[in-house]
C-alpha cells in the first residue's frame, strides 16, 4: 500500500493536516521532550568547533525534513485508510440489506 499523494489541489486536506500538526506540537508532553532535546543540543553545541556546529545544523535541517515527510505520509495513510474503511463498510451495509 504505497501512499504518495500530492496535497497541492486539496485545500481541505492541507488544512486538516496543518491542524493535526498544530495539535501534535501543542501537547504538553511533546513540549517537555522538545525542551529537553533543545537543552541537550545547546549543551552539545557549546562543546564543539565551528565545523561541527555547521554539520549539526545541516543534520537538524535534514532530520526535520525527514520527520515532516514521515508525519505527512502517516497522516495521508491514515486518511486513505479511513476512506477505504468507509467504502468497505458501505459495501457490507448494502450487501446486508
């Protein structure tokens, strides 16, 4: 089941996805984890040279892009799964009549 949809022409789905991300990032336990990660990263950066800092920045950008892609794919997969379940239950309901 390969879910690689384009969100360009689906404003409702884009809005739904953005709300999903906003809710996820506003969770208190997630903020606690994020704060801890930021503190650890700041401590690491204090201890490394300029070239290593640049590598860490590049790594962070790529990591964030990867996580956003993973989250987007998971969201789309969940949405498509929900649609398929709705379609299949409609068939089951119509068959049982």
